[in-house]
């Protein structure tokens, strides 16, 4: 399988840091500037009419934060949270969300020229939430775009259906 970087990626030599995490045997990362906090698993409060991948909400110092199960979002079952699971708190524009993952792995420093395009991204809209792929120590890490993965406006609409 051969992947090529897009011209935009190749011409941009930026180096960014990413926090990597796992879901099962799969490795993912998000830009570290989005991460506000990493918390051990705490129970959530369910909300009616929420998407199946939304675990519920938590109260973080007076801010209600929706928590999403990435395993469910990626259609790989439902996470049964335990002591090793963590919630990564991410800031998206004016919103804060939490993502439930199996474990945080590492902080990665990645040059934009090392990020490969996602194969068949145009043909498969499900891949639109991926910025790209990078090989780290022989493992492929998918770099996610949480703003597309969890479109909060869409989720809010689902939680408040119009009659």
C-alpha cells in the first residue's frame, strides 16, 4: 500500500506535538494544544436522546462536559470503563468535550512532512475526521480532527429534536 502526502502537507514544514492514545490495539493522536486535562475515569450522568457514542456528561469545576466513547464512535463495541481508562478533556473553539480512551500512550513530535494522506479519504467520508497517518516505531497512528469527529452542533441537535 502506497500513500502520498498532499502538496499542502509537503510544502509545510511545521513541527507539532500530539498526545497519543490507544483504543484496543489501535493508536490515535490529537494535537496537544487542544488537550486541557487528562482524568481517570469517573462515572457520567446519562442524557436522554443523546447519540449512542455519548457516554453522558461530567461536571468539571462548574462546566458541563459531554464525554464520548471513541470505541463506540468507531463502531467497535462499547467501552466498559475501568481503572486504566482515561478521559482526555479537549477544547474545541468555544466548547469543551471529553473523550474516553483505553490509555494515553505518549507525546509525539511530528513534522507535517511525515504525515501521510489517508487512503481513499475522498471515497469514504468516514475518514474525513482524520488529518492523516504517521508511522511511529513501526505502528500506524491516526491523527484525528476532533472538531469533525464530534460535531457538537449536530450532537446538540440530536439531543434536542425538533418537533
